[in-house]
């Protein structure tokens, strides 16, 4: 053996290293965020010992972090087949299954974790989240309370307890839980947002304004704090939500977004689908279609049969990640909508937008851009929340929810000014909030060809 070979054999990552030595270095690389290096080392350990339980488990965790959830579930499942009493692996399997929207299986994995390690607060908190998704609020609250008993500083458990109590109508208890979340973690954005909206809905608007003012004082650069203070105070309201606000909000909601909307009986994708059928008739797979503000891709299944090419655009990278798992889209882009449309003149036959324009107040820029991005006789279908004409002089208003509402007369005026002919504009129920219907407009409009475009079309 020459000197170079002896050095390699002595190195934990060298050709002569055994599986445990390689695993130690793999874990160190993983903890330091060097994922390529860690994955290579985990796989090297498994080549030496394909039944190494820790290597299978940690490689599964890493592949899940990289978005390869099916592979992660298979790897962790192999680890558990070798050691069914591996509590941490059960907990991480639950995390992976939750990332795949397999809620019931995830709950079972967390329950198994608790059976093996009843003092694991994360497992109780994770189980509570799955119970929340199933509207089992009493059981969820009990799970979060158990997590808090084991780890009083776990801010996430206090926050989710607030959600479970809120859902049961225990408002004062929910307020206390949200305030405890903020005491434990003063930068917890969703706790501020949920608490502020709850206070507003209880007609405690001054407390809500004070809460958001305190948040902005603590974090002056925070776009969510600034937007929500404007929404509740009525002062300094922007003409559209800042990009940073929208991205922050939806990145934070991406993992549970579809399930949350299901509980709210969300109807916008269904309404958009109806508008598309009315506009385009039976699908023939020939259109260039854009889902503008695609989110997790809820409109994708209805649009796919119409599309020769289906693109989706959204400001939230996490939402785009979720949309990608549906496999309905040919192209998915993270971008600001107006800029995206402006760069794509006459690119689409159909543009749809489900509850995206509620984050725009003044609609002229985005609708002019949408009209320009449509081909002659192309269609635009979208939903917005309704504002009565008598309630506004501008045609739109920022609501305490953080979303904008729009008046019918304003919508008709802006669409006409954009070169669009309104085909339908009807009041609809978009979803429930606090058990009450949220009323909006379903709009479909057709691009009117200009003189030059009409001539080109006839040729």
C-alpha cells in the first residue's frame, strides 16, 4: 500500500472507510447544509451496508428536503422495516407523508412515534396538525396541549392551539394562545395575522390596529406587518399588495393551502372552470393557456384538456413547488404577474385567474397587460371579491383581510379601457369565512381585435 492509499484508508470518507465512519461525516455535512456531499456519503455508506438503518433514515430525510418525497418515503420505510421501533424515523416518515398530502397515513406515523416516544413534543404537535386538517378540533387541541406540557417554549404548538380553539369558538382562549405564541416568538407572522383578524371579527378593531402597529415597530421592514396595519387602520393603503407581502404570505401557507381551502368550501376553481366551458366550449387541446396566479395548481385539471400548452405563473416559489407535483402544467414560472404578462404580447388564447386579482387594488396595469398578452378574440376569466358601488369612489378598497374588493362599475370601466368586451359579470359565493359566505364576481371577457389584428386574422 503506497502513502496515498494509506491516507485514503485512514480518512472517514476515503475508499477504506467503513459505513459507520462514512455516516458520521455524512451527518456532519448534512447538518452544515452541504447536501450534495451528504447524499454522496450516505449512498457510500449504503453500498458498504445496504441494511444500515441510520443511513437509510437520514438519506430519506435529505431526499425529502430536496423535494423527492416518494423516494424519501421508500427509504425511511426500508429503515422502519429493519427497525420498527425507530421513533424518530416514524416521526420523519410522518413529515414526508404530510408533504405528499397523505394526511391519514401521516397521522398514523405520528401516533406510532408517540407510542414509542411519548415524551416527544414534536410528534404530539405534528399529530395535532393532522387532526386540524381533519377538522377534529377537540382532539387537535389536546395534542397541542400535550406538546406544550412537554415543551412550554414550543411556539408552533401555542399557535396551532390558538387555531384549534378559534375553530371551536373559544375566542378568548384562542386570543390567549396567540398572545403566548408571540411572547415566545415575537416574529411569528401568522400569529400576528390570525390574532389581528380574530380581534377585528370580534369588533375589537382598535386592539387589532395596536397589535399591527406594535408588530411594525418591532420589525419596520416587515411587508406583512406594513400591509396588515394599512388594511386595519385604513391609512396609507397601497394600490396593490407589495410583492414581498404576497410571497411571504403564500410561501407560509403553501403546505396546508389546499386542505385549508377545502375546509372553506372554496369554489373559485370550479367557477373558473364553468366560465371556461361557457367561453371555449368543449375542450380540444388546441389552446395556449395561462393560469395567472396558479398557486398550488387547483385550476390545472380543468384547464389541461383545453391546452396545447398550459403555463402557470405565481409569486410564491413554494406554491409553484406544490403545483409542480400535479403534472398538469407544461411550464411553471415564479414571477410578478404584470411584468410576466407585459413580456408576452399575443401569447395566449385563454388567461384565467382565480382569486389572484384580490391582491391588486388598482387593476388598470394588470388588465391592460393581460389584454396585450391575449391573441385577438382571446378570453380572460377571473374572480374578485365584491365591493358595492356605493361604498367607494375609487372602485376598490383594501379589506381588513388584507385582500382588495372591487366594484362592478369599476371592473366594467377598466375592462373596456383595456380593449376587452365583458361577456359575463355575475355575483357568486367564492368560499366561507367564519361560516359566512364571501361574495365576489365571476368575470369573463373577450379581447376585441383592433383594426390591424382583425385584418391579420382574416388573412
